[in-house]
C-alpha cells in the first residue's frame, strides 16, 4: 500500500460501528489517524529518515503501528489495553509484519502490566521481555506507595535475580511534600547488605501562587559523601500562570554554572504554544560568554478545532499549552559553522498530523438496542441469518470481530439472508449490525 491507501484503510477501520460507542460517548468531531515524521541529518544525509505512524481505536485498547518509509519495512506495533475506568492495564511492544489486518499482541517482545488499588491509584507495574515471560520470571517490578492523601511517597524497583530465583530490591525514589506540593525527591540504590545509598537529591521551590519556580539538583560524591550542586532550573510565568521563560544551568564548577540554556515560550492568541526558542551561553566554548540561538521548536494548529473535540490515543498528552488541533511541529537547529544568528537555523525535524472528520449521527437520532437485530442460530457452525423485530427489510451492515479486536467480517446484507461463517475458527466473536438509524451489538459463538 501507498501512504494514501494506508490512510484510507485506517480511516475506514476506525469508522466501523464496533468502535462508535466511544466516539458518541465523548462527542468527538475529529480523530487523529496518522502522523509522518521526517528527520534530516545535515552531516550524514544517508541517515535521514521518514517514519509513518497509524493509530487504531477500540473500546478497550488503542493500537499504534509504524513504517520506516526509507526501507519500506514495518517498524513495530504498540498496543495499550484499558479497563472500564479507562485505566491503562497492559502495554505491549512487538515486531510487526506490516499487515493491517494483523493487529494482535499475543506474544510480544515487551509486556508491561499495571495494577491499581480501590482508589484507582497505580500500586504496581511489571515489565517483562519475551524470554522472562516464557520462563515465568517477573523481570522488573515497580511498587508505588502513597500517603493518606493519595500523594506518591515511595517508588521502589525490584528486578529478577536468576541466582536467587526471586525478586531483589535494587533502588528507588522517595518523595516529601509541603502540603500538596512536592518539596524534595531522593534517588537511592540498595547495597548488597540491604542498606540505602542515596545518590541524587532534587529540591523544589514554589511561588506564593504555588507555581513551580525553581528546581535544584544535587549529586552525592562517592568519595566524600558531600552533596555537589549539578543543576538548576528557574521558571517564569505571565499573569495567567502560563510559562514564558525557563533557565537551565548545568556543568557547575565551584558552584558556578558553565552552561546556561534559556528557553523562551511564545503563544498564539488562542493560547496554544507557538514556539520555544533556546539560547545557550557556554563559558567553556567562548572566552566571553555570548548567548547563541541554538534551537527553535515551532507548532502550527487549526484554530477552528478545539483539542477536546479530537479523538486521539489515550496515551498521548497535549503538547504544552496545546488547546487546538495540532497540524505540524518543526524543530530547527544551528548548523555548523554556526555564529549564533537565527539565519543559520535549519529545519532538522518535521512532524505532520493527519485527521479525519467523524461523520456520525447524533446520539438522539441513533437507537441502540441489542435486541433490535439479532443473529441466529447462535451458537453456529457455518451459516447465520440476521433477523429484526420490526420487519425491517432494508440494507444492513454487519461487522464481526474476534476477541482481539481484529475484524474478520464486514459486509452488507439484508434480513433473513444467509451469511457464511464456516471459514472462521471456533470461538467467541463480537457482532455489530447497523441500519441507517438503528444499531445492535452482541456476541456470536462459532463452534
């Protein structure tokens, strides 16, 4: 398939009735189907690449597949599974054969599972590769502990030890708060004797308005046990609490920064982020420190479509102050030889986003009744027919998917007309039957 054929296929897949409940429930008008990422390597053009990603939506899972368009090879498949509360319960990554009909993750290379308490707080996360799963080893296990107020208090990491055939604690993070505001975080390693060895400390300071004003980073020196300042980040905001400037200091020598990155944030009248311009002052490079413009990240939007009108994968977060439909982002960098002027910035990366309009009848016009259309016989071995409760005789659309969400049948039919399912493996399938204004869903058992 070419790019247009891929896009049309994904668009058609996402428009199927099986997934329309989520669209109607959220009252969305557009859905993100794909993106194209283009990276230009000025120094080594042979390493430039173009990558395409496509997004599929389901009630219980979102799917992301990709192609490396330099080689034409499929890149991989990532599947996020959700429970009825829309909480992420499983994430998988695997190689992919490029077949858009094959969107399963039965035996992934990497699997993460998530567990929650009765308050829907994440309490445990497991990460396993394929070999660990096959050998019943847990891989890495992250445990989350909370205060009585539901604030994260401790995060610990355990990893599977082949020698002891069990999980062993290797490190973690602890967090302290001033009220509800994070004030201190510590990162520590676990020694062989079980003692803690704190390695990093981060201090958080806030304005009176509770906006984060400064983050200070320290590293413990192994030889002396003293804490050394390694970085600071200061943030400034406008009267509406929107960040306008961020200054990052690093490479401290004798408590004096050797490098300062200053980020300037600019916004469109709609409130969405327009660009971030980065200047760098590096006293290690210049005898007289001079700020140089080294990077610019720019975003383009469709201001007529609000972010909450767009159906996108649940794992994707809006970018900065994004409140409109993001169409394109571009990253410009200084290209050697570079004197610090903006005219020397060249585009290194571009990402374009593609959407389709959701053509859907309003919820008031749709009658969803699981008994309006039905399939018989059920269970069946070879042939089924659609029946209706009101003698409807017009055209119908039937979609049948397996338990993994893969569509196995999609066709038009009419009531009391035979439909062959003898080619389907035995199992439980989900059917969706729709006319112009009525829809029914249910389960079909093939024996």
